[in-house]
């Protein structure tokens, strides 16, 4: 009697997709997938910037453990990735943005590799199709790529390679990551006008004096840059200050979300056509979100929900209906979970916990564990002659470190070395408009949460002193 086929794994990993974009209007294919998946409504990244977050997704270790605490850091060779923890008979591929060093070559157990960044497979594809590089190394800038028609886009380039991979290898167990760059900025693409948002745009909550100074420095720099860039760039290439500009950016961002979703739909259809849709674990998540003008900020790099909460959809083989999970969960648990689902062994490398039992519905008790998010000093851009504080205070805030705890009961505490602390009750204040940290009636809550942060730091050997 033949042994049952091992499940395959398909992971979609777009860059900078917010949790609130999985809707029938903006992402119909993902919304349909969610109707027969486990949907984690409160999934959190480990660090709200690309390289650190991806390092945790790929290795199951915290950025402060693996050293990838800011962008463009090479992931140390000693850290293994998913293909190295499962049966070697799995055929594996990584297609798209890697951002953990040396994007151009197959590594970490992935046998098939398609690169899209820098001098890449995608650059060569564009040159073969008559496009002229705008960089000295024969690569294409993000701005030049954003102006291409959809048939030459990165999304459709990855779509084709993913579909070809499934056509060729889909009847054998496989692991495939499709790492889209979109909807990352620049907020521009061939579907800019597909979602016409209302003219009325609500005014975002203003940053207050009890908001971290680093956030206010970010906002000040982004506004100054927008004023300058209005004179030298098309509108899709600068941050928004006015309600009209914010609405336009959000509209174009949602066009990029739809662009990714269309390619995901084609890849899912290829699974169906090859008879392996119900044999495949399908995961959709992102490395962080995007503020999109909320709290007067754009991009990520902050602890607000719009930046640290991401989509997490997991479709199990033969699953027919949706399960929605409202308790917080961390991406630190993703790798050990996938390894267990694929029949691999758990490793001492993993800092998180497998949640396979939740997906297999063998446990009914909610996970009440808090989740943690970290921030290490990155590249905070500051307006020259900032008026927000003394130079020493600005320098200290620009280099601040944060450790955040988010609990199932809605409490969210951010402790900082070098800047303002924050406490929010998300159940009552989901927009995080009222910082409760200085209010004496919350002293006990702050003490209890601080103790949990310190215990987590000790468990994970986090050297930051708070």
C-alpha cells in the first residue's frame, strides 16, 4: 500500500502589506482563500522593518539573536532555513525578494532561485524585452520598474516562474516561497486608478508630546521631503501631507495590493489545474505593514498596529471552511509550525513554538501567550535644523531601542531606551490615540507587563537594558 503523499507548501510573502487589505474589493483571490483557511486576525511581526522581520520568518530566531537588527544585513551562515529542516526529497524554490544578503544565488537549502533585486534574473528579463537599465550596474531602479506595463511587472514575472515551477514539480512534494516586492513604495504601478477612493479622507490622529520623539522626527522629515519633492517629482514619488495626497497614496497602494492578488490568483489556479490545491499548505503573510498616513506617518519602523500587524492566512490541505483566530500570534512561531506540518523535527534553533495543533484543530484552548516585538536602531532620517528638541535629545531618540508586549486582553506596552514609553488598551483604543503610561492608575498593569518583558528578554538572551 502506497504511503500518503506529504503535503506541499506554498508561501506568499509580499513586502509591506497591511492586515486590513484582505478584502473582496482589494484582494478578491486572497479573500476567497481566507474563506477556507485559518485566519489569524492579530498576527504580529518580530521587528517592523524588512531584513530583521524576514530573518525571523526564515530562521525562527529573533533579530537580536541572529544579528539582523537593521536592513541590508547578511544573515549569518550558521542559521538554517526551512528546507534544511525537512525531508531532503522536498523540491524547494525561493522566488523574489530575499533581502538577507546575496539575493542573486540559491542558498539555505533552496534548490531553485529566481532573483528580482539589483542585477537579477528580473533585470536580465527586462533587458531581453527591450528595456534599458537606468543604473550603472545594468539593474533597474524601483521608480523605473514602477512605470512599466503590467505584463513586464515583477508580479507577473514571479507569477510566470511560480506557475512553471508548479507545472514541472507540483506532482512531487515541494516548498515554494513567492516573495513579491509590492505593495512596497514607490506607491506607483499599472493599477493606480483601479480603486477610486472617496474625496473625503479623515484627518489622521496627530502625534503628541507623549508620542516617541523618534516618530515625530520621522513625521517632520517626511513632511519636509514632501514639500521639496512637489517641485521636482511626480506625485507618486513623495509622501503625502494634504488629505488629497494621502488619499492618492492610499489609492495607489491598494492598486499594488490588487496587482499582487491577481498574480496570486493565477498561481492558485495553477495548483487547481494540476490537481494539487488540496495537497498543499498555502500561507500568506507579510514582513510588516505600512502606516499610509495614519498617525501622519508613512512606511513602517514604528510600533503602531498599522506597521506591526500583518495578514496571516493558512490554508490546510482539504480545508473547506474558515476558522478565525482572534488571539495575538507572532511570526516567530511560523517556522516551527511549518516544519512540524511538513514532518520535520523541531530544532534548538527555534525561539518560537509550533502552533500546528491550532491549524490541525487538535486543541481548542486559545493561545493566551503575549507576543513581543522589538526595535533596534535603524536609519532614522532627520530634518536639518529640526525644531523638535535639543540636539543631544534628538540624537538619543534617533538611536532608541524598543521592546513591546501585546496581550490577548488588549494591553500593549512599549518600553524604550532613549525615548518615551507607551501604554495602550487596544480593546478600548484600537487607533492608539491615548497613551496611558503616565497615568498613576495603570502603575500595576505597567509593572506586570514590564516583568513579562524582562522575563522574555532573559529567555531570549536579549542584552538590551530597559
